């Protein structure tokens, strides 16, 4: 008898028909002799609607109250789901974040889970009752409701699986698994049978929203096998697992893109120690997270240039902070570009294959796609490009790295 955590995303519980279909699926797993713990998202589009509501009453909604509001989306689905399961003759109990004892830090809107006291979940399982937990929400040490950031129900599910020592955490979504790239962006995207935690972590942080980044961090840290699969069709999905030797045989396993950043460029900065420290300290004080950074000096002046990316919604706030520095740095010029995209190729095989970067740059050059910034990690190369060229870039990189072909180590389905 296995312990299985099943998480269903927004499209999987989008209406009452879908909720009933999912309830049947959960009951089937239970009838197979397994202990099932369910984690649910809000109905598709509901969290967006709640955010819009908050913005109708305030330009900058109070973060604490906004979290109280956003947490209601998941309250609707867990109760409806439990009602459906009971109507089908089985036992289920809905548990809000605080009832499931999911504790987080105090960062409203992007809280991190610190602890899960699993007694209420075990108590339900011992009784033969299916615990149905609200994803995306928790409780801080002072008893305030917090939310985990968009897509955070995945993290609830994996954290619950880790805390229970579950055999697997199944993430049910609207696609059949993790693909070589976003299947809604490129029709030749291919479902991967397996992907390593590290590759999935890079894919998620580079924009592949199929899994919330923190969920992959938890999975890796606690060694939770994650199975990403469809709630619409019954076929095996993708297993996110520890790295295997054969995974290194391929240069690149996936292409990810993100259109959620903006680029800020500062020209005419004094080329002296402490300038970068000063800029990023001020930006960080406002809670703005900086990603890619490039600094350069022209050599023949004592001025430097600095470009960096920030989340697009934070761009104007970052510029305001920097404007204040013009009082001190007379030559400072600030420009920004919100129409950028980040395109990344990811693969553990990169560690041992030469020529990956050159093939990426040449492929983009052949299509006249200009690269504005580059950053790399051991298993990833990212380029900032114009966002209108994203689809083209995804397609040509997918072709150049032959991602439509099954990988050497894959078994034909
Ligand atoms: P859910 O509501 O079930 O949590 P999400 O919308 O958060 O679902 O995530 C699933 C979506 O992620 C897919 O519909 C797909 O468009 C997108 N996606 C982006 N990159 C990938 C990828 N590499 N593989 C699969 N899906 C991806
Ligand atoms: N309902 C939340 C969101 O839309 C959490 C989730 O779906 O994972 O972001
Ligand atoms: Mg999601």
C-alpha cells in the first residue's frame, strides 16, 4: 500500500463536471488500496479574478488582506470536491492551510513553507478518510494567512509528500507531462519520459510554469519522486527524478522562455568601487529581485555601463529608486525595455559537450535574432532577446538541438 499525493491544477478542477471527474479518479486510486492525499488549486482563472477585484478597491492592495482574499479560491474547490467524494459514498475531509498545519514565513504573496505538522493529515488517513488540502496557502507564526506565489499549489503538494514520506507526488495538469518546450508555443514539443531535478529546476526558473520552482527544490531536497501527468487522459507522464548517467548523453533536454522580465540600462555611472553595491542595495531594499547583470566600461572614460533584468511589474519602481541617484551621479542615464524575453536551453549533458553555446548563438544569428544579454550556469544558457521573436527562437533552437527526436535512453511508448 503506497501513499500517493495527487495535486490537481486549475484546469483540472475548472468546473463542477471536472471536479466530479477528478473525484472519481481519486476514488479509483483509493480503491486500488492506496492512501491518497489530495491537494487542489482554485478553479482556472479564479485567482486572477480575485487579484482584479483587489485592484478595483486599491491601486496597491494591502498584502495581508490580499492573501486572505486569494486563499478563498482554493477553499471553494476543496469543499466542492469533498462534497462530491462524500456523495459518491466515500469519506473525505477538506483542510485549509491552517487546518493542515502548513506553516510559512511572513512574506505575504510569496511565503515559503517552513514546517508541516502532519497530525491532521495522518488522522484522516488512519480513519480511511481522504484528506483534501487547499494548495497555495499557509499560516505564519502569528496566525496570519499567507500564500505561496502564483502556481504555489505544486509546492504545497510536494511539501506535503515530503512531510508524509509519500511514495510519489502526482501533479495532474492540462498537458501530458513535461515537454521539451512549452507545447502551447511549439507543436513539435515532445513529452519527456524522465527529467532530472536540476534540469527541471532550471526549466521552472527560466519560465516553464508546468511546475512551481519551490516544488522542485523540495522534491530534490527530500528526494520525492514527482510524476507530472494529465488529468484528461490516462497515460504515463514525466518522472522528475535524481540524475541518471544516461541523461548526460544528450546535449540539451529542453528550451524554456519567459516574458516576465524587463531590462534596465544605466549609462554614465562612475567607474569606482562601491557603485554596483550601492545600486543593488537600494533596489533590494524595496524587495525587487534582480536577475541577469552585465557591467562594462568603455575603457577610455572613467564611466561604466550596467544592465540588469527585474520582474516586469517591478520595472517602474526600480526606475524611481534609480532616478534618486541622479542627484549624486550627474552623468547617469536610465533607459528601460519592457519588451524583452529570456530564452534558455537546458541540459545536464552541457557539462560534457563542447559547442553548445556556439550552436545556440549561431542558430539565433541565422534568424537575425539579436542577443541583448547572456547568462550561463553549468547546465543552462539564457539569452535576452526581443519578445516578438520568442516563438521563432523557441522553434529554431528546438530544431537545432534535435529535440523532436526521442532521446537515446528513452523507451518507445
Ligand atoms: P496547472 O493549472 O495545472 O497548475 P499550469 O498552467 O500552471 O497548470 O502549468 C501547465 C502549463 O505549463 C501548460 O499548459 C503549458 O502551457 C505550460 N508549460 C510551459 N512549459 C512547459 C513544458 N516544458 N512542458 C509542459 N508544459 C509547459
Ligand atoms: N491558484 C493559485 C494560482 O492560480 C495557485 C495554483 O494554482 O497553483 O496561482
Ligand atoms: Mg500550475
